[in-house]
C-alpha cells in the first residue's frame, strides 16, 4: 500500500509581498485621519452595540413581576479618555418590585442561580441559573469590532474618492 505524497509533504509554500512607498506624507495623512476619527467611530459603535445588548437582555430575562426587566438599562457610553472606552448595561437597583416592595437587587441571583435569590422564588433547589446578561453580551460583542472596522474602511475609501 503506497503512502499519500500530499499528506507527507510539509507545508513549505511561502508567499512574498513587497511594495514601495512613494509618498510617505500621504500615508501619514491617512493614518492621522484614522487616529482623529477613531474616538467618534468607537463611541458611535459602542453606543449602538450597548443598545443592542440592553434590548437582548430585556428579551432574555425571565419575567415574573417585570421589575427586573424594567430595571435593565444603559447608563452611558464613556467618552474616550486615554483611549479607554466603555458602556455600562445595568440590571437591578432603581426599580421597586411591586410583589416584595423592595428594590430589585437580585439580577445576579437570576443570572447565576445563587441560593441567595428572593424567597418568593421558592426552594433553593428551584433557583437555577437563568442567564440573560452574558448571552446578550456574547451575541453582540463581535459586532462592535466589525462595526468599527467597517466604519474605518468606509472612511478610508471615502477619503480616496
């Protein structure tokens, strides 16, 4: 029985790409335009993705009294400072559960199914995790990178036209 030559051959193919830069100043101008545009592009995309995560978390959260659902909110998108950007999606806190009369403070209990969940949920063994925040985040986190990349490419091509 013969051996398969293709399987035994090591991957040794190489490719060489060379290019010559004829106008250094033009390239510097393009990169400076990217650097200047980045804060606006990142903030815009972060704001849009944060809204999507918030909406998805509201779709995924289990509803009993709707208090936890109503407490899910975006509290803002941080403007760039030292190239650090951020958005916060919060659950719980400022909404009162009409059933218990207490502030909604059990978002983590729902997400992770902890034994500290409100007694209105029943026995501890019934308090299983019902994740809503992390699945929403995982669904849209890639969209942030893709959106930023597309906007940068769009800016690059619009500058060349």
